[in-house]
């Protein structure tokens, strides 16, 4: 079992915590995987 509850990657979680991120935010980012690392919102292609 993981050291930090339901966190998938302890190494990634610990790195985010060292950077000063809150526990809950670090856990959400760690568990979201590659999809969570993308920035930006939805883009509407020409819709009005």
C-alpha cells in the first residue's frame, strides 16, 4: 500500500509537496496522471 493513502505515485506526490503544494492538490495532480498535466480549457472551433 502507498505511504500516502490513495496516492498512485509517492515520488511525484513528495516532489509536489516539497515545492509547497497543499496535500489535497498534490494528491489530485498525482492521481490524475498525464491528463492532469495539460493546461488550458476547452476550445470551441468557430462556434458562436
